[in-house]
C-alpha cells in the first residue's frame, strides 16, 4: 500500500466555494480511478502552530505503487490539478510505502 499525502496552502483570496469544489473533486476521484482505496481530507486544527501556514491536508491510500503510477498521469488527476492550480499558493506532496 502507498500513502499519498498533500499539505495545501491556498491563496489568501481563494473563495470558500472554490476550496469546497476542490475537496468534493478529491472525494469523488476514488470512484473514477481504480486502485485508490481511500481519500480523506481535513483542515489543520493543531494548537502547536507549526503548520507553516498550510491549512489543509489530503490523505490518499493506493493499493500499490502501480496504482499511484496510474493515478499521476490520469486525465481525472490532471483535471483536479487544473482546478486546484489557480487557488493554490503552495503544496507539499509526500508518498510513502506501508
């Protein structure tokens, strides 16, 4: 299994509607691309103040490395990136094997 973790910092002027659309798209991508076991997301609630202004996280689980490799160039993933790009200030992508 592969975990695909995104830490997201949105632009200050990103609308709540655009952010909501983005996360709805993340939630629905599991049904569009085979090999994705789960998708969850949330906003930072840490009291430690060490999030470096990253406000959201997406946590995806893939059945294996091949599934992640299939996802990366997939047209649905490209569409998701195109929607996210205009409201994105910064992102960290971190993958690890279980």
